[in-house]
């Protein structure tokens, strides 16, 4: 694991989304490090020091494969919810082609 992580990588380790990770990084910068995701600015590039992230979560971070109880996002295909069929016959009955 690298010494400096991207905000997205740190977010993935914390199991939070990209938007939340960047919001926490902004919070860190606005509060002068009192709260949020610890980041350093390397000339318009934000990086999260691994040791600061480890201190934040209280454990050493290691690269490990996901277990069966932690499926990856790619392991399950996305499917659309099934829609009920459109009932056009009822709608067409409103337009009777024969005149009385």
C-alpha cells in the first residue's frame, strides 16, 4: 500500500463514496485538521497520508482481497427493475373507430 493515497482510494478503504470523501477532505482543510479526512495539498493535488488514515481508524491498513462476505461492486450485475407491461388495449378502447 502506498504512503500517500488519493482521496478516492482513502474513501474506498473507509467504504464511503467519492463525494463524501471529498467533503471530509474539505472539512479537514476548513477546520485546520480538527475534523474530517486528513489530507495534504501537493500543488492542487490532494493526498491522504496512510499513517494519518491509520491513526484515524485506529488500525494498520493492509492490502487484502475481499472475502465472500464482502462482495466487490463488479461481482453482481446491475439489473433494471422489471416493469409491468403497458396495457394499451384499455387505452385504445377509448377511441372507438365506429361512430354511433
